[in-house]
C-alpha cells in the first residue's frame, strides 16, 4: 500500500514539473552548492518578486519531467545539486537575476536551461541576461515612437517663433 501511495505522489510531482517545463517561457538550471540559507532565501525573494518560481528538485524527478516535456537534452545539466527557476511570462528576468546573483556569489553557477522550448547552454543564458529588461525595451520603443512627434512639435514651434519675430521686426 505504502509503495503505491509513494509512487502516485512521485508521478504527481513529475506531472507538475512537466507542466512547468511546458508552460515556462524561460527555465534556468543552476547549481546552488555552497550557498548558505540566508543567500538562498535572498535569491528566492528576489526571484519571487519578479514572478519566478525557484525550486530544488531531485535530478531523477527532473529528468523524468524533462523527458515527458520532450526536453531530454537537459539531462546533461541535471547533475549535482539542482535548482530550477521557472518563468511563465518574462523571458529575460530569470537569466538576468541568476547571473547577477552568481557574479556576487561564486557558489551559485548557472548551468543551462530552456528558452522558448529550446535547450540552451550557459553562454546563451549569459547573452540573454545581458539584454535589457522588458521595461527597458518598452521604454526604448516608446522613445523611438515619440521622437518623430517631438521633432515635429519642435519644428512647428520654431516656425511659429520665426513668424512672430518677423512680425515684430
């Protein structure tokens, strides 16, 4: 009886993690060996504030879930102590937060992950982390869209000032 119950719980856990792999826009796998409780707590808090779920999983469970999600290439990253950050919405945030944290804490190392359904290595995660945040990209887009209107307004103002100056002269 107990084995059937444990097996059912493990199958449920694998199904949940499989869903997370499938639903995530970005998934980052990291080795957290050597981090103390305060550091892990701070990292979890930072990730949670960004809407990112950070879980520590057994590699066997993660391998089964990745196989179910058709991401078997992840197996090479599922060694040693494994923590996984799942982000449903923001593609860049988990990579940015984890790589910044790893710069300050040598014990954390980013191994690889999944970005939009594609398994990627550390180099691609690092490149993703160097992109501007979603808000930064939106502000850049907004400034690009505003530039023609601003320039037009300045030109109209200059023409009006010129006509006004001619009228007074």
